[in-house]
C-alpha cells in the first residue's frame, strides 16, 4: 500500500511525546481516519492512505500548534510500502 505521511518536527525539546501524540489524535478525530504512528525524540509521523487525508491532518496540526505557540515545522511526504 502506498501512503502519505504528515510529520511534525518540534524545535522545542521540552514538549513531551504524549502532548504531540494528543495533538495528532485530536487532528485525526477532526479530519479523517488514519492508521499508525512512529516516533523518536521529538519527531512524530502519522501515516494516511491518501494525500488529501495527510494534508487535512496537517492543517489541523498546524492550527493547534499555532494556538499552543509551539516552534515547529510540518512536512507532507510520500512513502511506498510493499
């Protein structure tokens, strides 16, 4: 299956992984259904089935991060899985 991912890279290492995961969970509930998570340090990525779904989640994540005043970058990228 081919997947698109939305990745959030935080510049503030004081933010906990649990806080970031909650942001993604809430974004998922507001925008679409998806599956999977991977993470290390402050990099969290969520995999989605379509580019539109990934972009919908990115919009929600960005809005929340701006409200929380987190210093961040987001990235949408494509991964091919076997």
